[in-house]
């Protein structure tokens, strides 16, 4: 979700053609005549979710992403974090044209990262392509997301089990994921407001705990790993309100089988967007919606990127007093900055503290945007 205007490079792709290799053709993107095109839909009201259809793309909305992260260990306890995110950006509303050829109104890009905590290495990569010619795309039945050989493929019709695969040079993952809890609809039954302006919202669903097994490859070789993953799926057309710079987003999994999702949108004047909030998921899958006043986040340390100059929070205390939660959250590795088409920090974190009065530990992921450059106008 965050460097220079995303729309600027989309426009460049539209005029230059976006196949990664010239040999794949240089047909330019077929842009709809914008003056005549209908507007993109906006997330304005609660809607029923239908599976498996809603695991697929929503072409009437401009922006969409499918997000997988996880914390894994090998047999010796060596820790790895991973991220594989697929983004879709519509150039005009509606699905791409059917049939052969490279004409399209859809851009896909993806981010892939593996953090080898013991080695102190965070390897990341970005790819982009047009949503045509099987170069990149998304579908619901059967569930499939792909950009070249980076793929997420459903093992079950409801999207609760799937296979992830990606490789970039010497870094690769090959993982099987299986959800242990029902799909969660965040916000107001899946409508996640980002400001008080109608339509500045997304539809937001996900699985907050997926058992994960498979293989991670780094320059040191390939190892068998196991652990837990997190999945988010959001789609929208307009999200951030006026004055918003970026957000801090937490996905935390504790050893008592609770999960906490919380986001706080930061404004330029230093305040938080009142629509910030989150979800607490209990061990049995029951959920509780949290408002901005229900969660307290204290920044305990900061890290400055030597590459972008962004000054990021680097350790936190997170409290949900009404649930008896007090967690100390720290990155497994300080530098997990994603220096892609837009700069942001996305990293594996470890947790210790108390939950419902009992000691807990755990892992999670934190996403920090708007610290190297404002997010205003990008999403």
C-alpha cells in the first residue's frame, strides 16, 4: 500500500506497454475513453459476502489486494517471516476484454519478501504486469492469483486452504496454508471505514490464523518450515480521507489462540483518524469490533532507514484494556523496509505480554506507511 504516485507509473505502463519482457509483445494497454466511462463503485454500505465469488476480483472497484504473511520456523527453531501480496488496479470499471491478446484495463503488481532473522537478511522483490495473456490475473472459481510464477491457488472452494509459491533468484517459498477459524468480516460486518466521508472505506475480510507448512529457500539452502499465516483481502475505490498521511497496521497472533487486528490512520496534524479500529478474534472464532479508543499503542523506539530516510516506529506496547491484553511488540529484524514502487515497512514481529491475565507470547506482522512519503492520493 505505499512512493511516487502510483497513478504516474500506471500511466507510464499504459503508454509503453507493461509486459516485463519485450519479447512478449509491446501492445499498449487498452484504456477506456475516460470521459465516457462510468465511475468506479465505492464501498458505502454493508453487503452480504458470497463465497467463493468474493475471494475473486471485484472489477467494479478500482483497487484490490490479497495479502499473505506468516511467521515460520525450521526444525531447529530458526525463524523466517514472509510476505506475498497481489495488487490489482483498474484503469476503468468492469472486467478486462475476453479472448486472446494483450488488451486490458487491469494492472497487477505483487510484492514478495522473506526475512531470515538469524542471518539478519530481508530479501524483497516487486513484479508488475498487465492482466491479460495469462501474464497476471485473479479468479474466484477455482481460487487463483498469479503474476508470472508467483501464485496463490485454492485447495478448497471456500478459500480456506491454499498453496503459495514464489521465487526470486535464490529466495523462494512453497507453502500449504489451512485456516483454523472462519472467515472474519472486519469493521461493520465487512465494511471498514477509513474516514467519515461516505465511500472512504473498503470491504475487508480475511483469515486471521492459518496453519502453514512447506519450504523456504534462501542463499543458505532450502529448509522445511511450519508456523502460522494471516490472510487479508480488501477492495475499494477511495479510502483515505483528507489530511491522512498513512497508517500503522498490526496483525498479532498470541499463544492463547487470540488474534488482534488494529489499524490507526495518522493525520498530518498528528491526530488519529477517528474511524481507525480493529477486530479481536477469540479462540473459538467469535469476533469483537474495536474502536480507536479501545486500543492503546505506545511507540517505544524508532528506526531510521538509511536508504529512504523514513523514520519508523520500531517497538510498541499495545493494550486492549477491556480484553486484558498488554503486549510488547518488537521487530524480528529492524530493516524490513519494502523499497518498491512505493516505500513502506512491512515486517515480522515477535510478541510477549499478557492476555486475559495470563502470560502469552506470539508473532505477527506490522505494516507502516506514510513515513518515507505521504500516502495521500495513492489509495
